[in-house]
C-alpha cells in the first residue's frame, strides 16, 4: 500500500473566494472523522489485514448490471467512498472522494490456471490474500471470474457460472459490518421486495410468578448468575493476559511464526449441510456453534495424528500428542445486539450498534488430545465445546479484550497495541470467526447466489478458519500458510471426515 498523504484540514478556497472543487470533503458535514483504533492497527505495514468474500452466482455475470448495483449500493457508503489520509496532526482520517466504479472492478486473468482445475476460485482468492490494495482509491475491489465471454470451459466451484471475489481492507469494518452492508444490497429470491432474513436469538420467556416464587425461581438464580459472571470474567481474562505475556501453544506442524503473515497462503473450503449440523446439535443438546467448534477440533486432531504417524514431527509421537496444547482466538462481535445489524442502524449516530471494528477475542482451548470416551468419542468433542462456550457466555472476556485493546492503543500508542495483538497471534495456533448468513436464497444484481464464503488474511498464524451459514448450507473456509500447512486439502477432507463421524455417532 502506498504512503498516506497529508491533507489540509481547513477548507481550501480558490483565489476568487469560491470553494476549490479539488478539495476533498471530510465525513460528517465538515467534521473530520478519525480512523478507529482497530482500523489504525490493521494499517500497520507488518499487520496489514484484508478480507475476501467469494460470491458464487447461479447465472453468468452481467457486468453492466453488476457495475450499476455496486454504484448504487457499495460505492455510496461513506467508508467505501473515502480515502484514508493524514491530517495536520499526523492522524489517519477518512476523506470523501469520487468513486470511479471501473477502478474497482477487475476482470480476472485466469490464463495461468489449468482449465480443468477444480480449485481455480480457491487458488485465485489465495493469491489475492497476499496482495495490498491501492491507497490512491477507496480500499476495496471486486474481482470478476468467468463472465459470458471469459473462458466458458473453466470449472468454478459449486457449479457456479460466475464468481465475484470482494476484497476489503479490514480498516473499513469488521465482518459484521461488511456482511451487513453487502446483505443490505441483496433481496430474497422468492420475494424480490424483501431484504434477507437473518436469524436472531429467541427472546427470554416472561413468567408471571407469585412474589415468593419469583424470589426463589428468578431472583436467586440471577444472583448466582452474577457470581458466575464475575468469576468467569476474572478467570478468563487472566488466562488471556497470561497467554499474551508468556503462555504459548505447543510447537506443532500447525503453529505459525514471526513473519508468516507475509508468506503465500492456500485456501480450502468444506461444504456442509446445516440440517446435518442441527442433527448433531439436537443429539448432543448443544448449539450449532458448539458442533462447528467440535468439527474443527476433530479435523485438527486427525491432521495432527496423520503428521505424527508419518514422522512430520520429531520425538515421541504418542507422548507429544497427549501433551499437545492448541488454542484458538475466536473473534466475537461486541455490539449490544448479537448477530448482524442493519446498515441504517449501524450508521445512526445514536445507535449503540455502530459501524466499524467492534471485535473482541476469546481464548478457546481445542480438544485435540483430551477425548478418551469408550463410546461415541466424537460427541465428547461437542460436550467439551459446550462446556467451554458456557463459561465464555458467562464472562465479559470478549468485551474486556476489545476495551483493553483500545485502551492499550491510547496508552502505548499504535505500535504498542500492534505488538500486543501480534504477540497474541504468535502465542496461539489459529483464529476462528463465525458469521451468520441469510436463511433463504438471495440475489445480488438480480443474480441468485449459490454461496457466500468470507475469509481473511494478514495474521502470522498457520490457520485462519471462517465459518458461514447461508440458506441450508454451512461452509468452513480454511486459509492456511503454504509453508506451515502444505496439504490444506487433507485438512479439508478431515473436516468432512469429522462431520461423518459425528453423524455416525448420533445414530
């Protein structure tokens, strides 16, 4: 990315007293809007985070329709029509600019890929993950693969006849913000006038109890819950701080190292059925997230076992596996309302659900070596995930890590905040994120979407795992550093094997 240029913070005027048309206006009716602390963090040269979102279309892509849709939606959003500049004090701010949509749409050159390759989309996306966006224009791009006249013989994943890959800089917003903006541009396939439906947690039931019964059945549990919240918040944040300070994951064939963020990546995607995940969820009396975390744990266990048996790691393999400690940084949306908020709510200055990066982290140990149940061992992974999630839900770990990170940047500066965040990534093995998508099929630019698959890059970890639901599908995208996990396809196959094992153990 190019060097940020300074701008004049006072409005420039020409010699005749009129406003200079070349002056770039600032966001907020003349009030300059600074980049958020997280946005500044993601802009550091050695901590450059981008997000990619793969859109698979049922029909060939109509390029004029795509340009029109992007011009009327994405390009009108303040973040997507702004440049990042430095003000007179040297602080990063957003500055509105004119968006030339043709500068942001790139028709992919696929001539270097074999025509019959089944992983063209994944390989092209992995290449994009290593590229840096041009700072002379707003920090987003749309790469178009396989239009009508563009190599119709190529094979695209999932039977798609056209694919778009949206590339954003993470300074524009977190996954919840970016997905909300995109979904605001889509419509239900069966009802084109309606926005997509995003599942939300059911409200707590209201009970009309006698005062004495209310004290025993409602007040006492609430007081006990407060005790648990205080206890788990303290213990979980202490564990997180210890991890940042000195407690590292075991050295394994999955863990990253300093400088790994600059190395090439490989992408593999596993397609699962949401009904299968729910079947396991009901059998284990857990949640969908518990099952997905168990699938990742089982897949990693299979991968590690395979490498231990083939001699990829030195020493006593069985002893090494039993003593292995692998933890994940799980990204959590810290906004007051869980899930995806509508864009108009986020952009409302009075709303508590604001646009931007509002991500906290939870430190989650994975059960890659602690399941020894004689029967249905795979379900023990789900039970382990459920016990961990119960503790996490009762703690303020995510909010405390987010608030602590912002405070750290204010106290130590952006470099101090970068060093602590980078250290957390170095001391853990992988990062996991989960985004809930629409429950029904949607269209974008009038073209039905077969899949929506977000992923990201820029951390020194060996693995970044992104889980997304859409209609009746769940997709797990694994972005892996090629030198650390050269056989990412085996890891994807391990995800399928984990799902099959869980289904078999539920019967």
